[in-house]
C-alpha cells in the first residue's frame, strides 16, 4: 500500500492513517488470567475470614490474656517475697554472727577474770577440801574403745 504525503508549510502530514493491528489474544491467556483472578479473590476471602473473629474466640483470647497476666503478677510477687526473705535471712545471719562474737568476748573476759589460785585457796582453807588420796582413786581398763559404758554405780 502506498502512502501519500502532502506538504503544508514546513511539516509533512500523513493523509491516510494505517489501521493498528490488533494481536490475537490467546484463549489460554484469558483462562490463565481468570484463574489468577479467582485465586486472588479466594485469597482475599480467606484473609477476610481470618480477620473475622467471633465473640467466643475473642472471649477465649481475653481469658488467655487474663490468665497470663495473673501468672505474671503472681510470679513477680513471689520473686519479691523471695527477695525479702533472703534479705531477712541475711540480716538474721549477721545478727547471729554479732551475738557469737559478743558471747566469745564475754567468755574470754570471764575466763580471764577468774583467779584459779584464789578458788583453790578458798576451797582448801575455808571449806576444808583436800586432794584425793591414792586409796580413793579407782582405775578402770579400757579395751581400745574411745568410750566406756557404765552399767552400775561405781563402788565407794
């Protein structure tokens, strides 16, 4: 087909426009697009169903959240009690250590303040006590044991 042009001024214009060819659309492409569209619609419906929550489901989730919150509060409370008890135990142990140190100091003070020579002098001169004589001492034999059982009174 021959095109004819005419010149009007400095531009060239086309007299007859050629028809645009339309490509044939394959039926398979149309079917594939319809399948994709159906899949997209199905996926959209599934998303909408997934987002929809019934009252029972909301109540169940609320109950679960409440139980978890209660458990968390209880756990924090127990940890707080454990910490308080540990601090109390530490304070009591410190108090015991201080009391033992005081007892040891007082015991040493008492031991150093007692004059054993004075006690011996009072016992022998004022109370009439004497050392034991040889006939008052009774010896027992021990058979390689670290202890001895007494089954009857010691004879005089």
